[in-house]
C-alpha cells in the first residue's frame, strides 16, 4: 500500500468516527478514489482551462483535438502550446480567451517560470495564491488542482456548487446553509476535508465526475 493510500484509509476512519453522515457515505461508496489516477500537473491545469463552463463531453472532444494538434505521446506539449497560433487553438474549439490562457500556460511551463516541483513544496494557501495569479486559473480551479494533482487532503472548495448542494441536502434538509454554518460542518472533517469532498461529489453523481 502506498503512503497516499494509507493516508486515505486513515482519513476514512477519521471521518467515519467523527461524522455519522460521512460514515454512511463511506459505507455506500467504498474506499476513496482520490489516488486512483496518476495525474500530471501540467495536464491537469490544461484540462481545467479547457473544461470551464462546458460539458464534460465537449471538453473531452476539444482536449482530444488539442492533443492531436499540439501533443506528444498522447499528452499536451507545453513547448508546442507555447508556440501555437491562437487561430489554430481556436480551430480546436476553444474560445479566444481559453486559447490565450492555454498558450500562456504552455509558455510559462516550457520556460520554467511555472515550476511544478517548487509548487509542490508550497503550503496550500501559497500554492493557491500562485495559481490564482495565472490567467484563466481562479481559486476553485487552483483548489481542484491541489486536490487531484497534488493529493492535498485538507481542502474544501466553498465555491463548488456541487459540494455546497451536497452539504445543504445532507446537513440542512435541503435548506441553503450560510457560509458560517457550512464552515462549522466542514471543520469537523479536518485534516481530511478533501476526502470528505470526494464523498460529497459521489453523493451528487455516483457514476461520473469531471474531476473525481
């Protein structure tokens, strides 16, 4: 068992002991799958930009086109993105803004200005601040990146509609809970709020999730 898998098993025990609602979700959906897929940081950020405000099916189609046009060995190439023409990126189905954001991300990664090894060494808030400064990467996207690419286990994205809806349904009987009440609920999950979030996403959609 890898170290991340061992931490996930510990997280499940912690959540089940602290919260009967979480215990029910863990029993229903089984072991947390946050470590099920190995995700390269650059590829995760590209996918996050591509998928903003469109369906997962449309995002998959556009990403496949970008891989075909600007990829190597089935992955998007930072170097090729950095020198891509905006028109060629738009021909893949991207908006003007997304095309510029991807080109910039490729250039920053290819030049080393965006150093993922350094990013991994930062604490959660410092990493979010660095990513949030990039065009097309807001706080929510940065939080998703930390959870799914870096396996940070203690994040709860307050701006995630699915997570908030899940908390409202499971803890507020469908009522829209305030930020203060939501934070008081999620605080009991620390230091494994990302794992609790995974179960809330499964509750929202047990079959498919864009990130999870």
